[in-house]
């Protein structure tokens, strides 16, 4: 069973082993911090001007990066109080947990499965017209969400504080792509859409892109953590057999184990 998770790879592998699976790990993503000193300094300047503010956090990693850079600039208390004085909205439990570590509670949080759709639903009662809205992105910019916020009247400022990159050592991912094409793997587990994008990118560089898509639609069971990840696979012509109702690692592994016992 192939796993592409990096940050929570050990925990995911242990879950799979508890269900009797044999693990093959090949991390597909690394979170790389960006030089955000100037970006955060600009954010601080905007906070000093009177405005009705809304802060939207898409991930815990982005929220944490913002607070850490604010602390490096000696402005953490100011940022915390500014966010508390405005409206803060989180896309699910991870950014909510990051805020709570700094004594903040979001005014609203998206419901499961924590997609942009649920985020926008959670914001239905928030008037964005004329508001200064700060959107803290995840590892790649969400252009569709940015466009929708502007459409709702937001004066939008976007913060990209880290990005998703390929691992520095591509060897394990290249080997996995080759073994998937040869149908030597029984199942592959995707816990984010970027894992699939990077695996396909590596396979394509090896001349195996089409073969990989064909293999994943053949005798390999494909599991996707939730609708965003599943949609990315579907867009490339890969149709996951396992997508849990609750988009978390535990339910994902349990659903995959159930699939194999049917």
C-alpha cells in the first residue's frame, strides 16, 4: 500500500499497519517557507489603518507562519489584538487550532468536508462589501476562492507564506511511479490533491504519465481523503474507489480496509 503523505506520514503508516496493511512510503510534498518578511510588514501597515476587517485562514500552517513572522518583527501582540477586534473565519479545524494556540477563537469555521464551498457557506452572514479582507492561503493560491471573495465586494489582500514543493530527493517517488505502472502496488492513498499532482508530474517527466493514469484505473485501488483530492484525480481521468464521508486520515484508512474486506 503506497502512502505519499509527508508531514503526518508516520501516523498514517501506523494506521495502515493496524489494519494489516504493508506500507510503502514515498513522500510527494514538502512545505517550504517563503521569505515573507516584506509581505507581513505590508500586512502590519494595513492593520494600522482604520478599516472593517475580515481575516480568512485556509490552513494551520499558513496561520502559524503569519504569527511566527509577526513575532520575529516584534508585532505579535498587535497582530493578535487586531485579529481579535475583527472577524476571523477558518476553513476547518486545523487553522482553528492554530488560532487557539495564540488565544484566538474564530468567529466562524467551515463544516466538513472543509472545502471552499463550505467556507463560503460559513461566511454567508458576513458582509464583505467594503471590508478589508485578508486571505491567508495554503501552499498554492486558490484563484477561484479569491475571485469569489472579490465578487462579494471584498477589498482583498492575499498572503502566501509558504508553498508546496516536490521533495528534494525524487528517487522514492520516481521508483513508486514505475512500480505503480508495473501494477506492483495494490493500493495508493492520497491525503491531498497536491500529492497526486506531484506524482503525475514526476511520472510525466519519466515518460510514464499516461501509463500511470491507465494503471490507476486498472488493478490498483485508489483512495482519496476527501472531495477536493478526489476531484483532482477525477480531472486527470483517475476515479478513486474509496473516498470517506469524513475527510480525515482515520476514516480514510478504515474505509480502505473495509473496501478490501468486501
